[in-house]
C-alpha cells in the first residue's frame, strides 16, 4: 500500500513545486519590469520629500534647494573668475 501511495505523493509534491516556481517566476517578471522599476523609484523619491500623510518634508526639500543654490553660486563664481 505504501508503494501505491508513493507515486501520488511524488506527483502532488511535483505539482506543488511547479506552482511555487511559477509564482516565483511571475514575481521576478513583475519586479524586473521597467515600468515597475520606474514606479518603485518614483515612489522612493516622493517618499523622501513627502511623508505618508501627504505633508511636505521641509528639511529634505531645504537640503536639496540649498545644494542646488550652492551649485549655481559655484558656477557663477567660476564664470566670473574665468572671464
């Protein structure tokens, strides 16, 4: 009787393994999709500047604005020195 049940058990385990592999492949395809990657990165950038409640994170915004202003000021100084 154990020999008769063994092929059924193996077939069931193989089917379960196939299903798990199919789910894993589907997840990998979804995660590697360029649109999904872009959406994930856009959400990460938004999360850096806006909190979960939709309020702006002024400390992060001010850091970026300060960095851009500093870079522009540096470019202006370089142009004046070289001209």
